[in-house]
């Protein structure tokens, strides 16, 4: 896959809006997909936020491999970054968000009190790549449906302040993606998670990437879901053909419908029907950074 440069106009506008509003907030919640915390972390957001106080929220943790999520938690804490895995569907971790916020802002709130400012209101910005769960988080914290949600990237296009209780106001922002993907693995991981529109990367390529990865890291899930006997000894195309045959993805003449088979694999991953899968580990990223001379490191 060659370098993808795409940066839609609404995303450039979103960056400008975040730059304008970040001075008005006390802290920032950066949402990262627990299945791909580094790939879903936009370096551009680092530039925009600067030294602003930040909490990493690992979304969709119910879909990620719990052992790997723990590794990521240890990784972020080792770099002195506050991190909390959350699940917006079950509500796991959500109640800790106001507590963590007040703990981190304890000195600032005390300073306000000394100055005679009685307001304990906390204003926070919610940022992340498209489809990472920003609006779902706000709705869960608020206890009601306020922000628009959807299973496709780019549902939120404007910024809006939302009162969510516990003296907090959250600013929902449109997702901001990388302006280009020089590393094809980053692109495939984001596409597999649903952060990139399907017309950007062909579904058959994404499906092949996933099957190669799953055959190496999670062969037991392929055996269980698609009845493939020895997935660890097969390449992506052969695995895709097995999925196609097992799911009846056939064209006239008995040919495999590769797009349909790949779409099944991608949707099974996104929905969790395939099982709990993490698409990267901290150790993977360190290897990839070494191979690219460290250009993409966030540490």
C-alpha cells in the first residue's frame, strides 16, 4: 500500500476548532481504541494539546484482549501517563472518570477556592480519531442520549459543550485522523477498527491483513469461528478462501467472493463475534519504531 494522503476539509476545520477551544478547558480526555492504542493515537493531537493535562481512556476494552490491555496500561503508566480502560456499553470504568478528574485538578480547584472562586465546575475536551467512541462516552457519562453516535467514522462534525453532572462539562469534538499513513500497518489497523471509511482502503486488503495477523496471534479464534483446522500454517489468501467456503461466499462458477468473505471477517472483528482481539502490543510498536528509525514514536 502506498502512502495515503487524504485529510478531508472537515477534519482540517476540526483541528482548528480544537486549537481554539483547548485553552478553555481544564483537562483533556484522549480516547484511544484499546485494540490499537498507538495506531489510534494521532500525533497531530499531541501537537495541538501541548502540555495540557491529559487522561488516556482506552475505549472498546470489552473487544480487546484483556492481557494485552493490561500491558498497555503498564506501558502508559511507565511513561507517567494517566490511563483508564473503559467500556461505554456496560459502563465499566465510567464512574471513575469524575473522580480521576478531580484528583488531577485538586491543586487547581484549591487555588480557585483561595481566590474566592466558588465554582468547582470542570471543563474537559474529548478528543480522538473517528469512531473511537467519543459520543458514546459522553452519552454514558451524562446518563442520557445527547451526542450523536454511529458505527461509521465522521458522525460528529461540530463541537458542542454538554453538561454531564458531577460538576463537569464535556466538549465533544469531531474525530481527527492522521493526514497521511506512511506505515501501511497503521492504515490497516485503523481500517479494521472502523476509523477509516471503507472507500479509502479496499475491504479485501484489510481482510487479508487481519487474517494474516489472526493466523499468527489468534489461530484458536479462526479455528472456532470459521472451522479452519490449521490456520497458523496458512497464508492470508488461503485463509480468506477457507472463510469464503465456510460462509458460502461463492460467485457463479464456484469462484470465491473475496470481498464478501473479507467483509465478514472485518465485521466479525468489529462486533466482537470473532472474540477478544488486540491488533497491537507495546512490544510490536517498539519493533516497528526501530525499523522506521523512530519517526512515528509517541514516547
